[in-house]
């Protein structure tokens, strides 16, 4: 049974006893969010937090994230004392700040490292990356520019438990656990959000070297009426192939996200194959079985929220979807014969 408790540690002190806990992460966000609340003074009274405070957020002694404070709010009446604390992990500055930077001829991983180092955000490059001819931000939010470049490469940039980031591929590892309705969870939602889908995806760009306009497209065959989405390609999408991959990526992501499942799992941790407790984490796969819905498949965890209150106790909210939500259309490999013919031209 999961008996984890939430705890904040900073300046050599431990602050526990939180009555309301909400800790969330998503593969689409560069920072985790933390919201803690306590009615009445006690060990969780973290009034000494300042604008420079960096705190470790732990669950059952396991690090969930490392965060900077966004706000500390105390409400006092003759009969009550309430403290509410909001924080986000170290990628926060990439989301809040506006910054200008131009980099040329670097690999995507090197670009991510340089931008993150500027803001003192730890980053782990866990995959090979290709050269981005030009990367530019002009008075722009770094998170937007980074996410666009990362998505164009069919990769993910998401928060880690230490508060930093990881640049990696969508996980193709085996499921960490099988979650079966009635056994491992008793509440779920199956969501079909049709408004996320479009009939035609068109990505436009311009190749200044050849002085020609570029355009790539993809269709959603399930929509029978005209509902287009036109996108101006960022500078990480170069050439006709880049536009076509970006269009197929947008379509695949929206198709997968339009059909997703939200699960409410008791506790904040699970037992892995070695019998060790692990915190639920984004970018890991689970097998979900809901017999009466005809669901028995492997899904990737795209969002995860640790929640606790006096009514529900501690639960984990998981939003899962197919891995195709995070990858574009696979590039076709040329046969040796075709490659040989081209090389002989």
C-alpha cells in the first residue's frame, strides 16, 4: 500500500503536513507545477520561502521535482491560518522570460544545452540530434522556440525529477505496469475531442538558398468536410521533406490527442518488476485494460498529476494516449538498389 507523504525541503529544513497537494507534469511543458496548501500552523508552515528559494519536493522520501517559488500566500483571521504555496521546476525561466539569441550550424542538442545553461537549467541530452542551420529568437519566449525545434525533430523536451530537462525520444520501452479497470483503478474517462482535428494540414516555408517557396501537406481521412490548418514552418524545418514531416507530425499528434484516456490511480507510486516503489512518470508506457470498452493496448503517459486532499486521499491522475501522438510519419528508407541508382547519376 502506498503511504507516501508530500514534503518540501529547503534551507536545511523539512516542511511537511500539507493537507492539499497538486504536483503536475506534462511532456508538452518544460516545467512541473507544484501547489501545496495547509490550514493551521505546523511543520508545513513555509513562510520563510523567498524569491530565491529553491526547494526539493519529495513524496515518501523520493524526489518528485526541484522548484523555485512562484508565490507564498498566507491568509489569517482570528480563527484560522492558511498557507498556500505555488512553485515550478527549474525550467520556469524558459517559460516566463523573453530573450534574444541567434545560433548557426549547431546540432539541436547543442542548442538546447546552450539555451538551458544560460538560464542555469540542468539538461540531459539522451538522443542523437542533427544540425539546425539557423536557430533564432528575437524578444521571444525560449520555451516556444525550443519546443518548436524539438517537435520538428520528432523529439521530446520535458522535465526531470531534479527540476532540469531531458531531450529524448518518445519512449518505446515496454510497459512499466498493466492497469486493469476494477483492479488497479475504478475511475476513468475516455475522451474524443473532435475539435482538435483538421481535414488538411499545410506547412509553408521558404528556401532562401534556392529562392523558392516550399509546402508540405497531410490529410485526416476521417474528416469529410473542409477544415484546414495552415502553419508557417519554423526555421528548424528545412526543405520540402521537413515541411511534409511537420505536417504529418501535426496530424498524427492531433489524431492521437483527440482520443485519449484519463485514469485515476490510487496512491502516487507503483511497484516495478523488481518490487521497488517508483513514482509515476511522464514519457513511460503502461498497458491499459478496460474490457467493456474494448481497450487493451499500450499507451504513453503524456501528463501526470499527484493529488491529495482530505476527501479523496492521495491519487495519481494519468493522461495516456498512443505513442503516435508524439512522433511524426516515419521517413521512408531507400532500398540499396534505389540508392545505388541515385549515386550513379
